[in-house]
C-alpha cells in the first residue's frame, strides 16, 4: 500500500505578533479580501482533530502541520508521525509573508518529504468515524465525485476562484472530450445522488465547463498533479501567490481537484462520505447528532460571517465530540 499523508494548516488568529504583521500589509484587516475574523478564529477544537486521526485513521503515514509559527501549547511536537512545517520551509520567499490561504495551499507539493498521496484538511474538517486508506485513495487514484455544476457567485462564496479555475480547465478540455473518455461509472454513479446526476445530464450539453461540484470537505490530492499544473500554468499560480491576501483574480486549490477529475484520475466516492454544516446563530442539532452518531467519514464545521454566539456553539460541539473522543491522544503532551 502506498503511503498516505495528511496536511493541515493552522493559525492562531489571537496572536499579537501575527496580528501586527498582518496589519502591516493590510491596515483594514478583518474587513475584506478574505481577512475577516471568521477565517482565523480559533475554536479550540484541534485536540479533537488529532484524537480522531489517532482513533479513526491509525494507518496515516505522516501529519504535516503547516503554521506561520504558532504551535498549540498542548501539542506533542516530538510525535513520530507529526511534522511541523513553517511557511518559510516550503513557500518561496518571494511570496512571504502571506495571509492568503490560496498561496499556502497552492505550494503544498513543495513540502519536503510529503508523500505522493495526501489528504488536505482545513482545521474545521474532522474525521467522524473509523476510515480506511481506500476511502481516500484506491489503486493510486484519489477518491472523488465527478458532478457538473454551475458556479455560485453569491456574496462570500468562492465563486470567483472557481471561475478562474474553470477558465484554465476550459483551456485544455471540453465536456464532450472528457465525458467520452471517462468511464460510465465515473460520471453516472448512483452514490452521487439523483439531484447531482440530473445536474450532469443538463449541463453536459454546454460546449464548455460551467463548473464542477466541490464540497467543503477534505480533498485527496496527488503531488504529481500539483507538479503538472505548476509546469503548465506556472505563471497563473505565481500571480496568485504574489497576493498577500485573497483576491478575486486568484485561482485556488480546487484547480488541482478539477484537473484530476477531468483527466479521469480518480475513483468515484459517494457524496455522503462527508457532512458539511455552516454555523449561524443557533446551535445546529443536526451537526451534534451527526458527530454523536458517527454519521460521516468527515464532518466539516464551517465558521461563517453569520456565526453568532461562538462560545455557545463551541460548548455544544465539544460536548458532542466528548462522546467518542474524550481520551487524550498521544499527540497531546502528557
């Protein structure tokens, strides 16, 4: 079996030194351009991420913990599976310092020692039940879902990044070419759910890609996909990385996901593997039940600009996690 690594970036948005450096480059930090506080707010749930990995995915090869320099006080940095990666360890110096998540993500292939097969987690994406390597990669290919979609340009979405990604995909591929090449089961898979199959049937008529489905969940990547895109579209990726903060002109890491999909370099996986919950004002009972019932392989708890009563949310979520993840992991200091 090929090695599979996990990659997870983390930032302590309350750190005064980090805030000072951030403000040097953006005096309006916290108001726009992807710099709002929700993107950097620490929910104090990271312990459960590590506990879940140890309990549900003991087979993982290495965990690459990507950081500006912050380290949780409780983290056992001597753990044999843990590799601490500072931004300057892998991101070219000309792009630093960066507060642009796209820059952090677009350069993962440069992390020294990273396996060809890796799964990228945000720190709001948690393993929810026991998982196997085959849930993420099979026969050396990432697990994913090919679903045609339309880009959502509503406020506070990733629509602009996806549109930029799609511009590059359409430069090399057409739906007709791709659908002719892909296996029937890669496109018309019942695990994608009827509503998504209908989307594909409708949108396949267009002469160009109007979008591809991407849920807010951990993504399976091949390092070689990154290398291919940097070789073929390096200038576009370079221009994104020059931006200290996210801008509408950026591409994002889904470009690599989309490339794997249109080249057929994936094995279908049902969309029910992940559950995504966007936090607003009230505590979400469906989220708590999903955690307690171990409903999903991955549970995403998305902090948004509409999130209110953070401490109330936090207490309820911690209580739900404690049902299965109350035991301290070896990733925590004794």
